[in-house]
C-alpha cells in the first residue's frame, strides 16, 4: 500500500532530463512521476492530487499507459478550489 501527498508542478531543470529518461506518462510533472512509480510497485495507491491528471490532454499518456491498464480508480473526492 502506498499513501502519498506528492509534490506538484514542473520539475527543476536539474532533474528534468533524468525524469524524462525514466518516466513516460508526463515526465515534466513531479506528481505524475510519483504516481507512475508507485503504481508499478504497490497494489493499492492512495494520493492527494490535483484533478488535472484526469482531464488535461498532457496527462493522456499517464492515464492510458500507466494508470488504467494496471489499476482502477475506486474513489474520488473532489473538494473543489480553496481546500
């Protein structure tokens, strides 16, 4: 089981090339890299996230290649902005 509150946003220039070589879902976003990694090594993953990965086209690779072939989302609680 993995429960996480990963960092969000773009990776720093110092680690960007490493992330791009290791992660294919959305390697420019730290949250996506954390999620991609823990989906591979954990049976259950719980995460506080931004909702953007569910809708933005830039996260399509993360959804189609890394999340949904291996896992399903059983619960979502969207608390809205400002929470």
